[in-house]
C-alpha cells in the first residue's frame, strides 16, 4: 500500500491547520485586542487605534524602548567584533581541540537562562559592581556571542581554500586576505547573526531582570512591570509592535543566510538598524535635557496615583525612573544582588528589618522630612521593625484578608477555612507570597504568623498542600481583576486592591478572617548606596504632603499612614470597610517579622508546596 493512503490529504491539512492555530492563536488575540475600544480583555467594543497613540506619549515606555535599542545595537557590535574572528579561527582548528571549544561555545546556548541570570548577578554582586547599562551589555554579549561564532564558523567552512591561497600568491598580506577575501565571503553570516543577536537582546527578559539596575529598564522589563497592574490594550499594542519587529528581523536573517548577500546589499539594512537605535537615544537625551537630577524609585505595583510622579518632576525639576515589584522576595533579591542604584524603596515592615540588619539602608535625615512629624499618624511611628524610625517612614498600611463574590458564593464561613472549601474548587486564588501563604495556614491552625517552630510550620505546609488542588492560581499582582471579572470567587488579597474592586463591582465583599491575619506597614527607605540622597529626602517629604497622600488613597485603594490626608477623603472612602478596617477586627492580627534562620525552612517548605 502506498504511504499516501494511510493519511489522506484533507486530514493532513486539517492537522497542519490545528498546529498553526495552536501556535498563532494567542498572538492573533493579542493583535486583535490591541485595537479594542474596551479597557478589559473580556469583550470587544469596537475598533480604535487609541492605544497606539497613548503608547507614543508614554514616557516610561519610550525610555525603555530607547534603552532596549541601544543595548541591542551595542551588543550586536561587540558580539561581531569578538565573534567573527573567533568563528574564523575555529573553522581552522584541528579536530580534537575543536570538540572542547565546541562544547564550551555551545554551553551558553543550552544552559537554562535562569542559571546564567543567577550566575551573572552573583558575579556582579561579588565584584560590587553597580548594576546598569554596563552589566546588561556584558551579559547580553556573553549569551549572544556563541550565535555569531557558530554562524560565521559554518559559513567559513565552505570557503574554498584555494581562494585564500590565490590571493596570497598574488601578494596579499594576512590583513588584506581577511578584509578583501574572507570578510566579503562571510557577509551573509555576519548579517544573519547580527539580526539574530539584535533580536535576542531586544527580547530578553529573564537574564536582564537580574542584571539591570535603576534607570536601565528595557522594553521587556517595562512591559512586565506594566502587566503587574493588569493586562491592558496598551500592553497588547506594545507587544504587537515588538512582535512585528522580531518577525521582521527573523525574516531578514533568514533571507540574509539564503541569498548570498554582499556588503553592498547589507549596508542599508545595517544602517537602518543603527538608525533605529540611535535616533530614539538622541531623542531621549534631547527630551531629558534640563532635568539635572534623576530619582530612581523602586516601589510596589499599584502604589501611586497617575499624577504622583509627574507633579513631583515638575515641582522639583527632576526626573523619576520608576520600577515596580509585587513581592517582598523580588525586592529583597534585587537590593541584595549588587548595587541596583535605587534612591528610594518601599519595603514592608519585616523587610525593613531584614535590609537594615544587612546594612542595606541609609539612616534618614529627619530634619529634611518635616512632614513626618507634622502629618503622619503617631500610631504608625516607633513600630518594632524600626523603633525610632531611623531608617523608615511609614507610607501605606493595611491588612491581608479575603475578597469574595457575594453573588457567587452564598454564605461563607468568616475565617480562613473558606479558602479550603471543596465547593469553591478552581475559583480560589491565593497570594503568590510565601509569608502570606504560611501566615494564612498558620492562623488557621491557631499559631502565630511569625512561628519559627518546625512542627507548626510543617503543619502549615500540610494544609497548603491540601489546598493546592482547589486553587486556580497564586497571584499577587492583579487578583482584584479576577474577582471583578468573576474568574475567581474568593481571593486571599491585600485590602487596598480589594477596596478598589469593590468600587468597580459592589457584589464584591471583604472579610478579615476571624482567626486573625497579617497587618502591614510599607515604608519609604533610602538604600545605603543611593546616589541621590538629598532628592530622595525631598521625594519622601513630598509623598507625605496631605494632597499627594490623599490622591494616592483615591487612586490605589490603599490607605496611607497620613493623618493630615483624612480631610481630603470623601465620606464614602472613609466608610469603606476594606479601606479602614475597624480596630476590633484588627485585634487578632499580627505584623510579619523577620523570622531569621527559620526563613530558610519556610522557603524550602514553600518550594515543596509549589512544586508538588
Ligand atoms: C500592592 C501590594 C501591597 C503590599 N500591590 C502589601 N504589603
């Protein structure tokens, strides 16, 4: 029987179609929804190009784009300078040494990204280097060099040696041979590998996130930061553009390798890439001229009002570079992996303790923050994590609780056990936060959130393992949106985001579990190695102004430790139970503390829960 009759053609085409749909459907959705009038991804409300227009005015995004292009260009040039000679040399090596080189070169391509990321971050931390453009560049060159070497080497292997011999017979020296014979022959490989390197550098997220410091946010990092506050059509639009560039580069690389391109054909393409990188950079220099000072801010996602930074920039003739995080662990990792270059950070209570203990914080100059005494509510000052407020100035406060859809869940128990109920399988979301997860499980078992006791922690772990099959996800960034859309019915969440969700959908309720929960105070701190300490003090003082603080409460749903801001808040806000939990219900609550050595145990148990 002939092979063709086993699988008929229509079936085969259908199969191909399914494969392509599988590959391209998500990208198609991204593209289509980037033109959707509605802010939400859930329904289509008509065609618009507004999100692309908004993009063009988004300063942070344009800066990130310029950074990415500039990093990509420098990475490409450096990788070529190092990789082309290496590829040429390798093509002529004798075979036994060859294998060792081959393996060494292949390794950066096959070693998991995360390992390279950790290794480089560790190296820079050890060398006490300031994380920034230089560290990104060196790392990008390190992971892209092998591509250049491999492509050049395989092209080189096809060079007819008699061409070189002929040139030498005619009197050409080694340099002339290289530039007049070898290099023109290598043109397709050089062009293809430069496009490849540029694209890989442009798209890299994982490694860059470990080695980038303040003010060097690249486009993928910026997109990730934006996505922490929810997926919006603006993000779809920027992703669509990035995808377009990547596809164009990949096609061009393919074309360069197939057609025997000459330098003359290559020149316009290379010039175009160079211009694409240099023009935005020049433009950025030009638009930032006049701002002589830069403040590098590292803050929880969802902790600022839309105008907070703009007003500061205008009033203080400064520029704010802002990066976001949504877990204490991510923030600690960044601040400890070297000199990240931030001027102001906003750690939570126990993280202030950890950073201070490790010498990572600078003592504050209180005389430069007069609003601290004038405006802050004294009950938030002098807390055990920093008894004299030498290092921290309280900003927001709140509690972790349960947000739930009243219209979906009926009556629910008033404690943590609600998040363990079988009938809510697939509709429960927990914070992606190890201390909060263990906190809930410890409280449910009647223990302290700050337990260091092995048996208690093991019991909490067992509970978390039992809960895991019921969960839809762990999510610390946009859990409130899952409630609003109805994808989740019960979430463990921080009160501010739930307060915001209640405003969007009154069918949402908030409850502080009767066993008690975590209360938090997130504070402004200045890292020990901050470069702009005076401006950092000015920024903190500005954030404590009543109008600034009140605007933050209105926009974010989080409460501030600012007494002077209260007159600026509406009655409705002051009466929102998710925003101002009454002191009775806060009685059994605890603040997370640095649990020292026990952190390692919790970390291990948490990893076990997650990987099960
Ligand atoms: C804001 C997170 C609040 C952090 N997205 C609670 N400490």
